[in-house]
């Protein structure tokens, strides 16, 4: 926590600006993990017209923590298309829905500044109140 910040009064207590520009920077580049729970797997499989087992075999892989979406060979999310963006945006996993309000991005003002440098929607646009930021952070912990 930043100096003087507490769980009840975090450094971002006044809120933070963010509006998704759908630039795809959080969906492309270096490989990573997009964790899926059972409900997300079911919804994504249905969206692709597939049975869960078939969807899992084609679009996911198992890592230490659980099931994660596969990436394309260039590191992009399997559901990201250049020029189109996220092809499952309306049902994207909670990890994607809660970006950039992850604990790791909000530990300190310096961490948030690093996020702002890579995400053009962070630090710009609609002011997201601390209550909403906290709600999104709790969703990602579920």
C-alpha cells in the first residue's frame, strides 16, 4: 500500500479514469493466462456451438492453477482478431471484464502508472468510483 493508504482508504479513493478503447493491448502480445471457471467455459462453448468437452480440447489448456484459454502462436488470445477485436466480448471471462482493476495494477500509484503506459484506456475517460473498482477486484478473486 502507498503511504497513508489503507484497505478502507486506498490511494485511489477518489476513483480512477478508465474507458476501454478496445485497442486489444490486453489481449495481444506476450503469452499469459486467462483463467476460466465452469460457468465461463459453458458460456464460451455455447457461443461457439460446441459441447464443453470439445470446446475445452480446442480452445483451452490446463496449467497449474486450472483451465486457461489458449493463445495463438504470436501470443494473442485465441478469441482476438485484428481489426475486429474480441470475438466473445459480450461473454468474455471475468478476468477480462475486470481489467485494469486487478490488485497487481492497483497496489501502488507506480503500478497503476505502468498500467496507464500500456493501456490507452487507463487514466482516460470515465471516472470509475472506488466502490466499483473494489467490486471488480472482488470479482477477479472469486
